[in-house]
């Protein structure tokens, strides 16, 4: 048995099978259970070690030869497999309640497998090609049914595609820097190209214009899924560069550049979220600020990479709950602007609670999932610079204002409407569980610690 | 002989890529895109074995065919298109000339940066990247955007073929080209679905 075949080949095969199943609920459950099983397998079964069950001995090897190169999923990758497949499984289970299981699940399963492939391929540089393939697979599901392709989707494909050549070419230049480290001009060129590539890939300001546009066009739940999985993979891929090239992680300018990019994303996203009048665009701006937070965590030094991983799980839960809530109310109103959604809290109390809980979680309100990572980051930033901590607070304040404005719009009723829950039972169940999970992660953040503690072991140098 | 072939390919690519940018008839645009891939093939063949280089040609032709066949069955969307920049031929010609001047200046530097690359290859790759980006900058239509991206990637592929000859990379780049064409085709059809619904 072979790990890349189990965690990359098998899901792609299943994705093809799933695309032929006409029943949305079956697709959602089947894929959810399958992804969770893969996560469970990654948690339990050792890789490259013999597992004995009675008289049967199983050994899962980590390497798969593929067109002259290798896909490697060794023991350090297990935590990534657990997080990616575990969270994808939950997203897939919720897809039916969001009404997008036939669109999201087959492509989503293949995207997850391709992104795992991106993290497994050796040389790791080729990950850019796997990520690009995943992006191309994502583009069709982002186009809303019976609607023409909007500018957001087109810009998304364009920007994400432009990232690939920059990263691949920068990777080649970086190899040159490794052989002649004294060539400063080459080092600067390669770092600039790499930075540009990741600026496109992570939608770093001002290359994030497609995000609010796309949030308006695409089904919210699909947008949320991609906003979780693509930046997370890109960030892990980016960490691979720091792990591989010592001169890059020791570059003096790197923390400043990362901090500037992080603050730009956090503050611009926060300000726009504060003044935005559409719920789905607030989601997009908040997503921009989340990536900004991770860049800020990265700017604090390679010995604090644990901070980066703290954001991964709360981000996924926050986006899932938020977008499920948006999907629930989207079909009931003409648009998601504040005027159209006025008073919806009385008809969709759980969906609205989910949206608001996720929004308040994203601005780091205590007791919610987003609080522990933001508090840890804020505290560490304050240790290095009080001004940085102040700017961080301003960014979070912007998202908070956006959340308060959303709350006002959603609970203000222009006419007398009695409180009643119009969500169906599956939506109630999932939204309720999602809100509970946001509180659970806020109250007991240590429950995900066993998963996160092994994350840095993926990186030989960064894990120290 | 190789040098003559390179300069011939550069002339072919210059004509085809400028034609792709200037043409307003989608049929001509796609024919020129297919011709462009012949030029890419000639350049890539200088560094890669015939079989691998042929992958680029075939993938490019298939991409052009996918876009052509999809566009053939689609009525153009009658909605007014918001374009932020001038769209006329003189404007495009001027911009293409600017790209040409920039490429002429930058190509020798690129040749210095990448060992083993010829001036013609440097110029060809930069020209395709420049004109592709220009095309992306002046349109937001799915077909033109897809073609622009394919042109940018074609330019990059010439450059990358000089430094990387992995079968996996060749395969994945072909997948990316075909994926882009399919995404473009889907985008064209998505608009059509609404009209017929």
C-alpha cells in the first residue's frame, strides 16, 4: 500500500465516481464519510512503519514515483492529512444543507487531493502546478448556475494563473542563489519574483480585488470552501520555501515586507468591511484580513511558526458556519445587501446567529474560535512593537464594526414579524453544531493542539 | 541552421501574437493562436526531445480547438460590455509597439540571466508574456482573457523549457493549458445557458 495512492489517487477516483451520482444528499454523506475516514486513517495508521492487526501486517510506504518525480507523504504529513481531510469532510457534510453538494463535492474532493499532491510533490517547487490545476478545477464551480461568468471569476482565474509562472521561475533562480550565495542581484531578483508570485496566489493587497467581486457572484458555501483551502495550502507551500532556503528565511528585509503586506491586508480589509453594505462582501474582506493575520504571524520570525497553524482550524470553521448561514438566507432574498436582509433574524434566527457568530469570531471576540489565535498574535506583536499592536487593533476594529452593522441590519425589522425558524432540520442541525463548535474552539482551544503540535515537523529547518 | 530557425520562429511568433492582440474576429484569433503554438514548438524543440516538445504543440492546438468549437456554438452576449480602456486598433498597435520596444531592451538582459538561452528565445518569450499581459489588461471577456492567459503561458513555457526538462512539468503544463481552455469554454457556455434558460 502506498500513502500517495490512498490520500491522493483514491480521492480523485472517488471524485469521478461522485460526479455521476444524481442524489445530492447521498453525494454529501458519502463524500463526508469518505473524507473523514481518510482523516481517521491518517491519524491512526503509521506511514513507513509496519502496522500489525492480529496476524495481518500492513505497511504503507510514503513514496510514489510519478513521471520521473516523487510524491512523498511521510509521517510528518499526517497532521496535514488529518486537518485537510477532516475539515473537508465537514464541509462536504454541510454541502447539502447549503444546496451545493452536486457542484462542490466532486470538484472539492479532487481539489483537496490535488492540493495534498501539491504538498507531497518533490521537488516541492512543482506544487505551483498542482495548485494551478486545482484552481482551474475550482473555476467552473464558482460560476453560479444559469449565470454568465462574471468578472470576479475571470479575475480569480487570471490572477491565480499568473502566480504560477512567477513561482516556478523564482524557484529556478533560487536554486542558482543556493549555488552562488554571494550573487546579491540574483537573490534580489528571485525574491522579488517569488514575492510577486505569492502576492498573486494569496491575493495580497492590491491584488485582492477579485475577492469581493467573486463573493458576490459565486455560491457563498463554495466561495468559503475555496477561501479556506487555497490560502491554507499556499501558506504551507510558502513555508516550504523558507524551510528550503536558509538565506531567504534569514533575509533582513523579510520580516518588514511580510509585516507591511500583513498590515495592508488587515487594515484595508478591516476598513472596507466596516463600511461595506453587503454581507457576502464583508465575508470577502474578512477573509482578506485573515490572510493578513497569518502574514503578520509569519513576520514574527521562523521560531513562531506555531502561531500560523493556530489560525487554520478556526478559519475553516468560521468560514463554514458563515457561508452556510449566508447560503440559507441567500435564496430567500433578492440580494444580500443590508436593506434586503433587514429583519431576517426573526425568520432565520439560526442562520443569522451563525453569520454573526462567525463575524464576531473573525474579529477576535472572546469565547469564540477566532479569539485564541488573535490574542496570541496580538500579544506577540505587542512584545515587538506597540505601534504594530495598535494597527492590529485598528484592523480588528474594522471587522468588528462590520459585524455590528450586520447585526443591526439583520435584527432591525421594518414590519411586525413574529419569531419563527424557517431553516430546515438539516440546516438547523449543522448551523447549531457549527455555532457550538465556534464556542468550543474559543473556550477550549487546546482540543486542536494534538493536531497542530505536529504541523511544524513537516518543515525540517523551521521545526528547529 | 538553429539560429535561422530561431529567428524564423521569432518572426512567426511576433506576427501571430500581434495578430491575436489586434484581431477582432474570433476565428482569426484562434487560427493565429494555433500558429503561435508552432513557433513555441520550434523554440521548445531546441531544448527538449521531439516527443516532449510535440506535447506543447498538440496541447496548444487542442486548446485552440476547444475554444473554437465552443465559441462556434455560442451566441455572443448582447449585454453592454464595460471596458475601462480604449479598445481601438490604433491604441492596440501603439501598446504592442511599446511592448516591442521594451522587449528589445530587456531581451539581452534575460539572455545574460539564463545560461544557454539565445537572444531569439528571450525576445520571443518576453514578447508573448508582454502581449499576453496587455491583452489581459484591456479585456474582461472570457474568450479574450483565456487567450491572453494562454499567450502568457506560452511565453513562459519557452523560457522554462530552457531551464527545466522534467516530463512531469511538461505534462502538468499541458494539463494547465487544456484546463485553461476548458475553463474558458465553460465560461462561454455559462452565459449561453442563461440565454437559453
